[in-house]
């Protein structure tokens, strides 16, 4: 089938929840993908910050192939070796003590909020405006986007308070004796790649410690090297009680998780929470491969070096249409003075895949293996199109 015939299948049969780009991607290699018509693209979006190692990474592909020949799924009723190995490997790299495997970022955030409420016995959660924590009822209530919430307000749970991001005074005013948790993204992704002041997370940590509030960091988009450290909260020198993760964890295989301190994690007992698919052998084999590659291939060094270079090159684009360049590592936002959707289309036509978020912010979250030469190619095209 050709591109238009395939797209028509979606028009005829899919529930209409996405506005897609008119491209049918077929295969990829490294930082490049090719559509069914043979056109190649430099992937500056990585499946919304998911394909951390790029496409067709040999270590990841082999891990999935090898595990698929053994076991794909066994449920959460039994132990499996990849899940056990990964748990120890990841926790040894962090300040957390316990892990729960989920299937997505929304599920991870839902579980984290449940855990905080169970631990504290309190009923309110504070999150931030322009945040994004998921599309389940509970995580949608935590997501500070009125447009996302409005159609479902009648069924959203009570007890969620959205305050301005990077405004510690607004957060202090919202805290009360019923506050169970504060959930925050170290750097907002969907909100426009918003980087907070260096002391913002430290102040949140202090508020939580002083008021017996659970401090949750949502690292769904910022985790696994995206911002130059394994997890972005490390940049701000804080130790949260709970961290949620997904996206880059499996390099493209759907997976999520919750990490928590022993004190908070102990609030859950068998029956309080669960999942059929979480922590299956296939996804954990993939996650092990990603974590190993991050270490063995010096991925974090590349993220910091290329990310800094990328932002420097973007800042050289002296154009009135550019309002700001911001980000950390390879999570970069280019804020424009006008809507950015047309530039997504123009860049796709020129052979580059990007995304626009918050209306006017071009978001770049390429594979963490991208090179300076790839950046030069992209910035040149971006300069011409702007």
C-alpha cells in the first residue's frame, strides 16, 4: 500500500485522538528513519524522547531477540531474572531503595500518587501549571493544562491543586495540613522545555521535609540521560521520596516504573497496587541493555558535549522570530515569537522530524547518540527555513 492508502485506514477505523504527521515510517538506523516511500529523515524527536539509543541499536535489538526466544511474558505472579537484575542495577545507581514496574509514565505517576496518599493518610496533591503527568483520571487532575482537563472535569478526582511552575511562594501558599504530595517535573517537557531556577527543587525538598509531605519527581521525559545526568533531579542536588520514569527506560519498548525510599515504599502491602504486564522479562531485558549502553558507550558524556554545542549553535541564529533557547543536555526548546506548527511541517518536508509544544516552542529531543555533524546538518536547515 502507498502512504495515502495506509493513512486512509486510520481515517476509517481509528478512534480520532491524534493529529499525526502525514508520514508512514518504515525503518531506522541510528539517528535516521526512512518512510515507506524511501525518504530519509534526521530524527530530532526520538519518539517523544523514547528512542534513547536511536534506531536499530545492536545491543538493544540483540537483547530483545534473545529474550523473545526464551520468555516474553509470565505475569507478576512469578519471578523473572531480567527484572531482578535490572532492579538491583538501577537502584545501585540512585538514592532510592525500592522499585515498582509499570507500563507507562501515566501508570507510574498514578501509582506514585497512590503510594503518597497511602503513606501520609492525607488527601491533597500539589502539581504545577503547564505540567504533564498523564491522561488517566488521577494524572490528568495533576496535569496543569486546563484544555486537557476541561472535557473531563466532571469525573476528575478532587484534591488536586495546580500552582505556577518555578514559583516557590505560590507553592508555599498552597501547602496545608492535608497535603500528601508535591509532584513536579525537574524540567517541564510538554509545557515548553521550562528549566526552573537552580534552588526551586531544593526549596520544594525543604518544604516536604518540614511538613511530612512526599516529594515526587516525574522523570518520565527527563530520565535516562536525557538532560546530561542519569536523572535530571541530580542536576539540582535533591533526594526525592519517589521518582517516576518511563519513555527512555526501554529504548522504545513500552515500560515505566516507580522508585521510592524504603520509608515511603513500606506503605504499600500486597493487594494495594499491581499490574499484569509490569516488569515482564522482555521489557526488562531491553531496559538492561539501555542502561548498560549508557555506561559502556559514554552516552552521558555525549549528551553533555553535543547538547551544549547544539544550544550554542541555536543561539547563533540571530533572528527576530527567536524569543529564547533553553534546555539541558539533549532536551532543548527553541521558543518562537509566533506559532511553530508551520516549521514542523517545513522541516519534515526538508527531511527533519521535530515537534512543537506549548504552541510556539520547537522541541528537540533526539537520540542520545546524535553527533555534532548531525547537529550542524539540522541547524543549517533550520536557519534556512526560519
